């Protein structure tokens, strides 16, 4: 899975925001704010990856236990699916 084409993440001040670009911006009018962990996971989804790789990346980057990492990744992916930003 990876992020659908037509979306980019930018840092605006201290916020990370995802916006549609190009032709996608004509069809989708949205802006998604991400916290630091969300921005990290978004970056991991730039390349085709699987959920387990996201969990392992989160464990390597942050001082978090495995259960929390799995729950956080699942919640993040759920939000991306709900907003149709994920290409599976």
C-alpha cells in the first residue's frame, strides 16, 4: 500500500499538512493536518509498503511499545482509508 498519487505533504509553520495537487486538486478539496508521528508514517508510505513494515519503522523511530505501535498504525491507516488517500 502507498499514498495515492496527487497528494503532497508540506510543513507550514509547525504543522504538517497534506493537500491535493495537479488534477487531483480539481476533484478533491481537502487539507489534512498530521502530527509528527502521522508525518513520519506518511513518509514511509511514499514507497509501496505493508502494515508490518510501518509498525517496525515506528518502533525503530520512537520509544513506544509494540502494542501501541500496532494500534497507532492501524488507526492511522484507518483514517487514510476513510478519506480515500490510500492506494492498496
